[in-house]
C-alpha cells in the first residue's frame, strides 16, 4: 500500500513512540516513555468543562478561538510580560500545540525555504517542515549542558533562511534557553530577516529558579516571532488538545489561514474550561504548586535512576530526564530501550529519534516523570534489576 502514499508522507513511517508503547503493553512494562501525565488534572478545570457542556456550549466556536479563551490568554501574556495584546488579532487557538505548529509552518514556509531546527527536536518539527516543502538545516545541541556552537549556527543562515524553530523549555533535554542565547539567535534573525517560531509548552514546568524568557519579549523580536503554547501540559489535560499562538497579526493570520481548513474550530467546552483554568490559576497559586509537585517527581525519578546505576543529566524544565547509558554495553539507545522495556519492564524513549541523523545522538535514554508517585516507585523497583546485569 505504500505505493499509494503521497511523497510528502511516504518516508515518515511509524514513530518510535508507537513502537515503545506497543512493547510496553506487550511486556506489561511501566511506561515512562510517552510524555503525558498518568494522574488526573485539576478538579476545578474538569468541573468547568462539565458546566460548559451542560450550558450547551457545544457547537462550533469561532474558528480562531472562543473570545473568552483568547481574552484569558491575552491577560496571561500581559501579566507575564507586561505587553498588552489584541485578543482579536494577536491570539489564535488550535487543537493542540502540535496542530498550531504545523499550521504556522504551512502558513509561513514556501517550498525551498530553509528552516533551522535545533536537534534533538520534538518529533513533529521535521515532518512539518518537509510537508511544507521547506529545507531543514540543523544546529546540534551539545551535552551535558546542551549549548550550541554559535559560529556553526551563524553559518547555517543564508538568503533562503525563512524560519528558526526554538523549543524552550526543551524536549527532550530539559534545557531552558538563556536570555543571552536567545538574544544571539535573535540578532542573527534580524540580520538575515528571518522569522522565529517558538514552542513554549513547558513554560510553567521549570526547576531550581530557571528563568523562562519568551523570545518575543526581546528587543526587535515581537514583529518576527510567533509563540506557540498549550494548556495540556500546564493543566495535565493533554487529551483536550487546546493549543494557541501569540504574536503579531500578520503571523497569526498565517496560522488562521491554515487552521480554518484543518480542524476549522477546536472543542468549545474545553476552550471554555481552559479559559476558567487561566483565569483561576494565578489567584489560587496553581503554577507554584505545579512546579513544587514536578520538582518532587523529578527528584524521585532521578534518585531511582541513580540507584540503578544510571547517571542523569541536569534538567531545567519540561518533565523529562535523560540518563547516560555509557558503559552499559549497548550499541545504541534503541537497543537499550527495547531491552529495558522487554526485560526490565520499564519503557523509555531513545533520543536518537529526535535527530535527523541518529549517528549524532549521544548514548542516552529519555524518561518521563509526569507520573504518579506509585508509578515512579514501581519503575524504581524494576530498575534495580539493572544492577544485577552482566553486560
């Protein structure tokens, strides 16, 4: 049947997430691979959705988002950055950040345009660029602190550079790009008249005082930056798929032009519930509590991995930990993750899936700690089996 596939998707295949999840089910493994919580989201958000459904807010919303949610997003942005937004033209809502990212790339990138990606990268970025007919260029983040070679990045820019895609806090490394790093990237974009698309879905999940700086807030960057975010990670409701974009009207129009012919409109009652979530979160101290709880989960998993003999890399944000596999005797991260799932009973993700060339990937495994304490403890117990292995 592959002969029937269009060329733009023929090479995509099945994702590593699908393979590892299938293995986890097959072997009854504790799944620390896929990046979603296994615990319930806040009751006040769920209740808001129930009330919206009962109030018969169940028909199509305005294509670019319900007015109440766009207003809540604008107020949230102003509270965080000091910049007032026009919710009618500078905020757009879509069915998850993944959709909004594709909307933006399809709406902004012409065939032959070059798009700079930092690798490792979230797995949808490269397919998005390829579907738009863009040419990807790769800047590699280097462990253990995940810095990038500045001259190498500068050398990637050309007259055909259209867009730079930045994810901060970063999946899978947990890196939070510093103000100084973002300023350097921004200066290159201004010099070459390139746009910036930022994926900031983990902005509220940060550790040890790490400071999240939206690229759009830096001097000269508002007019050329589109910021994509999501309520799913922040409120532990990934299945609701409520994402959004913030930026100047012209860049929002690129998102809307695509979105209207993809999903047209996003779930109305869930939009209403997320408006309630944003209106309520600061008042009740939700974001501070979220960071405290995720810090405890991070520390629990890091301790379990260390006890099993796996050294973890520092993490500033997101809900993932990377563990060093050096010296365990595995030729690559995929073989380790398959072994870990099938023989040890814990599923993880091989980060080589986040590289254009798997040969550039260091020998690491990604573990998700957006899990209940009992899930993490069950994984910790099984991970102890690694101590008895003779590699």
